[in-house]
C-alpha cells in the first residue's frame, strides 16, 4: 500500500518506514457518521432474527454431543481451510476413534499432524468460552493465550512466526498490505480492547464487524491473525448474548467469499468504505445463522428418527444406532468398548447397520476397518443451502 492507494477518506494514515510506508488505522469508532440505509437495517434485523432462532433451538434441543462438537468443528475446519489447510471430518474423527481403540497404532503420522490446527482451534474456542463463563472479559492476556493454543504443535511449514503467544517483534506483510509495525501494536490493541469493553458505538453486530476489521488491519501477531480474528467473532457473539453455543460457523461464508472478504476490508483501508464491509459481514452472519439452524434441525430430525426406529429394543445394533450421535465414527473395538460387548457382537451389529444404510466403511481395508455414520456425515458435509 503506497500513497496512491489511499484516499483522503481513508480511516488511517501511511507512515514512512524504510523504503515503504505502513498503514496505521485510526481508532474506532469511524470518524464520520456511517450511512446505514433502510436496506442495511433490514439485513441487520434478519441477522438478529436468525441468531435468535439459532440460540433458541440450541437451548430447546436435547443437544447430543455430535451436534455441539461437529458444528464447532465445522467452524474450526473452515477457518483452517482459509489458511491453506486441507482437513476433513474423517481425519478428525479417525484420530479420536483411534485413541479409543487400543488395537490401532496411534503413532503421530502425517494425517494426525494435519489435524492439529483444527483441534487447536476447537480447544481455543473452549478456552475462550470458559474464560467468559468465569466472569472475565476479552483482554490482551486472553488473546495471547488463545494465540498460543492456536499455533502450538502446528507443523513448522504452517506457522510463519517464532513469537507464539505474544505480539510480533518484526514487521510482516499481508500481500501488498503493510500493517502497523511492532512498536505501534500495544497502543492500537489497547484502544481496540477499550472500545469493545466500553460497549462500542453501534448495534452489537456492527461493532463486532468493526472490531474484526480493526483487528485484521492491526495484524498484531506474526502469524495466526486470521484464525484468531475469526475465533474472536464467536467469542464476542457469545459474550454479548447473541449466541448460546459456538455453533455459528461464519468462516464457511468467508471461505466461500474469500475474494470479497479481502476486497471489502481493503476498500475500508483505501477509501473508508465502511458500509460495504458492514453489509458483507452482517449478510454473512444472517446466512450462516440460518444455515446452522437448518443443519442443526436436520441432524435433530435424524436423531429423532433413529430413536423412533431403534430406541425401543436393547439389541446391540439398536443401542449402537442410537449412540451414533455420540460416536459417529468407529471401529469394531471402539464399538465393543462403547457397548461393553465382545468384538464378535460389535462386528455383527456394525454389519447389520451397514446393510441398513446407517454406517459405511471408509478405509477399503480387509482388516482394521473404520466406519462412519453415513447420514450424519452427509448432513455435516453438504454445501450451504441458504446462499
């Protein structure tokens, strides 16, 4: 970014630094009044409605573990994919299932390493929620802790910094964008946290959108800014009472609109085009909240059908069918452990559920076979239906 790339309306300034100039954003709120139209407020009402709907069904449903974990996991997977990772549900559930099956070699292979970024994201969300539940607020100390969780144990070729759990100590670049240099970060981040803690200046969703833009523009860490910034959206929605569970996977919307995501934030930096960024962000919240509602209800409908068809008689196959919403990926041994039966009994139960279409074998092996709940994963893996 050079002097020809920002206009007078830009919410910041270019500061000379060697042969280049970095962009130092003005503190929030925006200096000018936002021009929010009737159409924007209709979009905002739509987002608020669907967040309320999502929170409502989160409280009403007898939420089985697969619903809670898998939707959080979907956010973690989409966020990692934005950063270039390539991880699917099979890899994540396979790792957990192998840890329950003592007959499988659990050495850390490349597949396990590829999942670490997603598992870290899940853990960081849980840590953040625990912090908020304990009455603490978002803080720099929390950001550092979450950053450390996100990047610890991730393969070296996926981490581009030596400063894990603390702000960057050397300048970094985001494509052609040169964000603030290290000696600017403390002041900018303190101002951002203060803006959030004092309640902001606009509707909560608008302030969260402003916060996300500002955080990504400050780019305070050597790496992991995108992952942490997206995670903080979830924590802010939860902290402000707009989300009962971390089951809004907004990264899916960003991932499928990556070019627009980058362009909209760039347009704010270059010419102060706040309105297009806010509309893009709020539209994403609305569509992803609706998407999460639809996916959650589909999973719950499937769970109810399994309960109706298999919940009456306590045969091993019936018990296993109903437990798929607790353990949707399994081996013969993990099923035997779960049901407290012999391997031969578990094997017969699995074979029956394969024949009935509930399970599918995913390895193609003759030995050490692994199975997943076909219909559950079809719902989890289907593309967005709301946009």
